[in-house]
C-alpha cells in the first residue's frame, strides 16, 4: 500500500507508543503510518502533555499540521491524586482499552496525578504555529477542561476544534475511537489536497 503520510507520535503522561496500536491500525487502513518515517505530509500528533510537546515542536519543524488530543492548556496548579480505578475512568470509557491498560506493564499507573510541567505549556506559542491544527477534545474530559481547549483554539491562527460527545481524556482510545480515527483520516486527506479547504463532510440537521 502506498503511504500517503506519516504521523509522528508524542505520547502523554504514563504512556508509550504501543498504547496507540489500535489507532495506528486504523490510520493504516487510510494509507497513513504512525512512526518516524519521512513520508510527506509529516504531521505531529500528541495526547495530553504530548499534545503540548507537539505544539511546541511544530514551529521549528517542516510539518504540514498538528493533531492535539486532550490538551491540558489550562491545567490545575496541583493535579488531583487519582486512584487507579479513577484514572482508568478519566482516561477512557472503552472496556477493551481499559483491559489493555490493566495488563500493560510498560504503562505508568498514577501518571495523571503528576502535574503538567509549567515549562511545557510555556514552550507553546500559539501565534507561531502557522500550520493547521486539529484539536480533539472529550466533552467529559475530567483531566483537561474543555474551556482550555477552546481558549487555545481561539489563539491558534488555523485551528479546528472537534469536541467528542461524552468523550474522556484520551479520545483516540475512547469508546468512539473508530469515529475519531475516521475524522482524523478525513482531516489528513484535506491537508493533502488543500490545507485551507472546508470539511469534506458537513453535518446538517433538519426536521420534517
């Protein structure tokens, strides 16, 4: 299969790249790879603190766009101490992904109780990020308030904010992960064709 583009992954607190195996498989169906390849367009994708790292890196790299997931743009000064069951609840509502994290020895439990490094958010200068940015955020994210994502979107020159209904912190691995992955591929296709293009599919509602 021809590779249509590469996404460079920045995992969040407690995570490692393997946590996103399922997302990588869904990208592959659309012709995109998750890794360190150099196939254009190169897009940075990060979740949680990884979203901040991707946004901070974008101005200095030859990238076509950024996907920021569950971005803790306005984190609390002191992170809440979460029991493991509460952390799972905060991360995802997907039973399959919860089971995966339960058995993952490389995953650092309790990482969401670690405060977001203030220097990481300070390294992000929204006005310098000139490429398109897709912000994905769960409406029910208890870790990174949606208000912070809205504030960040307002400061980015070329941002699209997608709010996942009932979504938790990691919407790439949440219950509607198939729908989210499909939207990511659609956004990547727009990026390839014309970064300034409107969405390919537009949602309309009407009553009879």
